C-alpha cells in the first residue's frame, strides 16, 4: 500500500467514524425527532456512498469495479434524497410530508437508484486504472441519474436557503452555519470532483467524498445539537470515543499481518459500539435529570399556589372569627343578665333553657377562640406580653375554676400541693393560661369517668403534669397529636365537635416560651399524661 493510499484510507476512515458517531449521537439525542432521524439517515448514506466510492479503486477486477461504481452512484441518489429531506424537515420534530413527497420524490428516487444498477447507466469498464478511478462507459440513462440528483440536491439547497432567509434569531444563525458548511462541501466537491477531474484530468481526489461532506455534516450536527441539549459531558465522551476510535483505526492501518488487522478491526468495532452506547446512556441520564428539574419547578409553582391558598384560608378564618367574636360576647352578656333576673324574674323552665343556650354559646366562643389562635399562628401574628407572675397561682386558679365542671361530668379533678409554695416566672400569663386550660379541658373531655391530677415540680426546669385516667392514646397517634387538625378516632367518638387545634396552639406557645410539651399514654383506654416543660426564667 502506498503512503498516498494510506493517507486516503486514514482520512476516509476518520471522517467515516466521525460521521457515524455524529449521526448516532444526534439520533439518540432525540429519537422521536424527524430531523434527528433524517440526519442519522443522511450520515449513514454518506458513509455507504463514501465507502463504495473509496473501495472501487482498491481492486483490479473490472467486474468488481463496475459494481462498486454502480453502488456508489446508487447511494449517491439516496444521498441526494436524504440531503433534500434533511433540509425539508430541519429543524422540526414532527412534520407532515406533502403528497408530492410520497407520490413523486420517493418513487423517482427509488426508480433512479435502481436504474443506476443497470447497464443503461454504467455499461462496462474499458480500462482499469490501478490506484486511481477507472472511467466507466456510460449508458443513455445516466441522464435520469444526473437529473434526479440535481433535482434533489437543488431542492435541498432551495429549502436550506429559503429557511435561512425566513428564520429569525438563534435558528437563523444556526441555518447560516449550515449554509456555510454546505457551501464548503459543495465547493470542495466542485473543485475535486468536477474541475480537477474534468478540466485537469486529475482523478485522485474522487475517493475522498466523505471528507468533502464533513463540513456540511459537522455544521448540521452542531445546529441540531444547539437546538436540543448540548451538554459538555456528552461532548467530552463523544470526543474521547472519537479519538479512541481514530487511534484504533490508525492501528488497523499500520497492521502488518491479517491476524492483527482482524483483531484490531474487532477492537475498532467494539470501541465504536461501546462509545455510542455510553454516549447514549449519558444522554438518557441528562434527559432524566432535566425531566426531574421540570418536575421540581412545577412542584415549586404548585407549592406557591398552595401557600397562597393557605394564606387566603387563614385570612378568611381570621376575618370570620373576628366577626363572630363580638356578637357572641354580646349574646353571653345578655344570657347572664337574663339568668340574674335583670329583666325580671324568670321561670325555672326558662332558666333551664337559658342554661342550655349559655352552654352552646360557650362552645361557640371556645371554637372562635381556637380559630382565632389558629389564624394568629398561621399569619405569624401571635404577640406575647411577657410579665412576671406566679406559675403555681395561675395553675391553681384554673384547676379551681374547672372543679365544678369536672364534677358535673363525674370526673374527680385535683391538684397536688406544691411544697415550695410559688414558682416566679417571666411569661405571657394569658397565653400560658390558655395552654393549661386546653390541657385540663382535654383531660376532662377525654375522660368519661375517673380521676385527673395536676401536679407541678421544679428542678432544672419547671414541669407541669396533667394526668388523666381517660380514653388514652394509641402509640401511632401520639406523635401526630400536636399537628394542626389532628384528632384520634376515639376522640372523635367522645367529642365530635373538636377541631384538633388546641394542642397545635399549646405546642406553639410552649415552644415560644423556650419549653417543650409532650404526651405519654399506656395505650387506648389507659389514660394519658401531658407534660409541659418550661425553662426557669424569672
Ligand atoms: P380537640 O380536642 O379539639 O380534638 P386538641 O388539639 O386539643 O383538639 O387535641 C387533639 C387530639 O389529641 C384530640 O382530638 C385527641 O385525639 C387527643 N387528645 C388530647 N388530649 C387528650 C387526652 N387527655 N386524652 C386522650 N386524647 C387526647
């Protein structure tokens, strides 16, 4: 093999490998896009065309040369066709082909390509030129071949120019780049495949067709990539694969024995396959990551909307409860006045009825208070007024207030004596009062009978324990109790009117005082203990 031929083989080999890698890289980048599919077709046909174009002068047999030449122009027809299609579809993902594509272009291409295999186009080889291109004897039908190729290539160029003309922005610069690539390719072809052979009878460069097509292919690949995802990781892998494949190809070329050629060719094919697969898998990973990112963004939007909705709901609750509070206070006031006989003596029956009205009004007031607390927490508007006070006195007072209510319910409520007498504390007494009220109220509510004991202790911190012998809490419910609107199924049976806001408020207030609150229970039916731990601040 002469050095010149070695050079030809190397340059054809390198460009063929590069075209193959680019073709598959673009294809795997977006397998559904008709542009990407057509590009793969165009790349593969360029390779086939290039390979037959190259090997036709590697043999001395006129028969083989004739067939290689026929196959060269057979693929040349399809090459022109895929060129036309590429620029007909570029850069769309989906396209409806017009009827003339199905009923004229495709049949014409098929017919012209089949005719190239007949003696009417190339009839025989008269003289074999070794190491050069043998000139075949042309038949009359060569005109069909010529006309079809000119028509297809011309239409492709027409679409390319038209699209470049009409395009705007990024697409326009991409199309311009392709146009530049196409111009380079056609200039090379005109110079090396037409001017040099026809005018100067210099046929040596004809076998280098894939090299001439490279500018067009690389510009188009770049434009398609830019249209989709061009990622540095993928490009790096592609370049590395390319370099590896080229170096192995070089090894093949300098092989000295058939065994070596065989072995290295296998490595070449393996490397090419793995390179393409690797590049494909990285692309898939990038796509997944992109999909994930889109999902995250969508989720963020949905979250934001939920937040707004939540805020609207809080505002609604706040407005509604404020509006409810004043009339309720008025109702409570008048009930008290009626019961006290301010408007005249009332019968026992009426007093009884008033008692029930009063009870319902109290329930409503509690509910409104809970809603107000909730809306304060939600809007971040809980205001604290920290003052010094005696914690023992506060708790004792509340227990005493609740004793008659507990007795009415058949529950015994009592407070264990606190030995040290008082616990001075810096706290918001109204809010902490609500905390203790909530816990004792719950203990009575959720204890159909039995005992409730309230106790205080002070060591490193202050502990308030509210222990009841009521319905208890299932293990799986304990963690959830302090969340908003959280209620156990048993609690719903005992008190269907609860809202599940009380403990949410308790937790918030205790934590805002730097403390902790938690619940313990031996399980359903075995009572519960609620503990509040507050730091000593006085
Ligand atoms: P509500 O009492 O309106 O349901 P809370 O926030 O005060 O709302 O209580 C939340 C839930 O915690 C109750 O529904 C109940 O399941 C449980 N719970 C609270 N206190 C007790 C208790 N002393 N014994 C058993 N369960 C309780």
